[in-house]
C-alpha cells in the first residue's frame, strides 16, 4: 500500500468547482471529485501555517497551548511512527517555513525530504542593493517589508514556468512516484506553498482571467481591512485565481501519473489545505487578524481510499487536519497512539453505524476559540481587553523566525505535565497576542439561514449548547485552566 498527500496552502474551498466555484478554471479539481470522496464539512484546526502542520502530524490541536513553533519532544509524530513500522516517507515542498526556526523539526520526521527555494520572502538569492520595487497598493511597511523586498529579488530568478517553485515541487514529487512506483509501503507528501500570497503565476494562467485593470502592481494584499478600490480588489482576486489554476494544472499531473501506472489500485490520495483566504468578504483581506469566517475556516478535502474505492461521493461528517495522522497510520496498519485525538477519515463516510463527531474547534493562539457543529459557528472572544491570562507551553521556545527573547524567558516557570506530554513538564512562558479578538466580541452564526455570515444571531439555547461543546472538547484536549478563564467560561 502507498499514499500520496497533496497539501496546498491557502486553497479557497468556495472557489473550487466541486464546492460551487463557477468562475475559476480548475478542471482537475472537478476530475478529482469524480475520483474521490469530497468532504463538505471539513474545517481548519490550528492557524496559521506551522500550527496547522503540527495538527496534521500529531492528530491534536496546537492552538490551545502555544503559538507557532516546532514539534515537541513528546509529540506523536505520524511520519516518525510510520518510519518505526518500516513505512518510507518522503516530503517535497517549497513551503519555506519548514526551514525556519519555528518549523525546523518537522521535515526531519520524514525518511527523506526535498526543499525547493524561492517562495514569498524565502531568504534565497542575495542582493545587497535594493531592487526597484514598483509602487505597491498594499503599501508594505514594518516587519513585513523585508519579505516584499526579498520576494521581488527572488522573482527575477523564476520568470519561466519551469523555474517556478511550484513547478519544481511537483516535478520532484512525480519523480519520486516514478522511481518508487513498484515499491510498497511508502508515503509521499507533496506540499505546495501556493496559492498562498504573493499570487505570482506565469502569464499563461493570468490570461485565463482577462479583465481591464489600469492600477499599480497588486498581487499581495496586507492582513488588514480593505482600503483598496473595487477594481483593485477584483484584480487581486484574479491574480489569486491564476495561481489557483496553476495549482490545478499540477494536481492534474499527479493524477496523470497515477493513471499511467494504475496506482489507484493500491495508493491512497488525500488533497487538502490548511486554511482559506479573504478577498474583501467581511471587508477584510487575508486571515489571522479578523474572526475566522467560513472563507478561512471551512476548507476543501478530497480522499481516495483504494480499499473502499468510493468515488464521486460526498461526505458531510465533521473532519479536520487532526484526522490525517490517524488516517495514514490506520491505512498502513500502525496503531494510533492514545494521545492522537483525530479519527481516521474512513470512519466519517462509512455510514450511520460509524461514530460521528458532534462538534470541532478551530482557532489561533490568543484569538477566538471557535466551535462548530456543522450548522452553527460559535466564536468565543476573550473577556478582557488585554487578552489575559495567556501562556505558551513548550519545550521548544521558538517563534516563527526567531528564538524566544531573553526577556520572554526571564518570566518562565515549569508547568505541571499535561495528559499528552508523557509525564514531561513544559516551560510556561507569558504570551501576548496581536489578535484583537476582544474588540470583535463573541459571535454566533447560523449557517443554515446565513451561510455568508453577514448577521450574527442571539440565541441563548444555541449558545449554551455550543459552550457545552467547547468546554467538552477543550477538556478532551487538556486545555490549560487559564484558557477557560480567558474566555470567561
């Protein structure tokens, strides 16, 4: 048995044809839906990038205990467990956060790994002189300005499609398939940074979306309220769509390779993402800062399981990234550790006799703690403006691109073990958050009557039920006591 996971970043569910997207060019996603089970109730877990990867590898939420950071020594790592049971795993990715301090323990879990350079602000090509950067609508300043500078340098080295990092990532993944097609017990994870911003795609994909635009270069919006004109917003959406169509093309090449070698007979295929992206909906760009509306939190998932051979079907069971680890462990006959709280995806579409989740959580460390039962979405905000109390619990005190500062560590103490730390005491480090969740307040939406989440509702009975779900799941994941205090529950 073999398995292929294709992981995109920031893949918008509602822009894909199988989920009702009727204006994007993505025929291979339609082809994928015909060959697999399409999951209609799949949700983000921990946000954003590396917190989501920890969910994916460990089968439990990251965001209740800490922010961005590496795998922990006590984590049950899916690829490491597979390797211990003689399943070869290979990661090929252009997602450069894997190679920053805050992600540096992830790639080494795989038997082998391959890194393609050049995405976003990847510190790749060195040029001391500042490049000539066009006037940018997003007006990049502050801590993100260095990313825009580096991106503009990197782009000069990948003007042709064959030099684009996504092209090379999929080429190397397909090379692994061709090399090992006759071998058994391997997992390939092809992980594309695209269609994450900046929305840099070859011209032929842009030509799929002709439109009149006379404004400045704009393919990288800020994480902020929309300040741009309607013309600029629509142009940026088309830039994303071009990159989405490129992703569709290379997904098709993976499926072509599976067709060529008839790998559908013994190879699982999972295609998914970590989260979506706002393009002016709710008057916001991007993710992270604002409440996690459906455009961000409700995500696409497609699964082909060669054992069941179910295809062109839909599944409405509640699923998340924490389900990928137990899905792959179960597929290869490896026992799922007790601390892995996700469930194999096979159970979600086995019918009424299978156990069904009542609700799931999603969120970001220090933001709302969100709960959904598939109909209602409840966004519980912190009760205090300063968002306290809040701590990071970790043995790997590393932020996204740096170590924790000496000042942060001066106030640390040792915490009692959590149920999943295997008797190990972690560091307990005071944390701050840039998420203004208190300002947005607690929100409740009924997706049956308001799928676009334009008007929050007041319903005490529903809120009580959602709080009960939230408390139960937080306790299941052994959330620290101050999370309950922070949320006023």
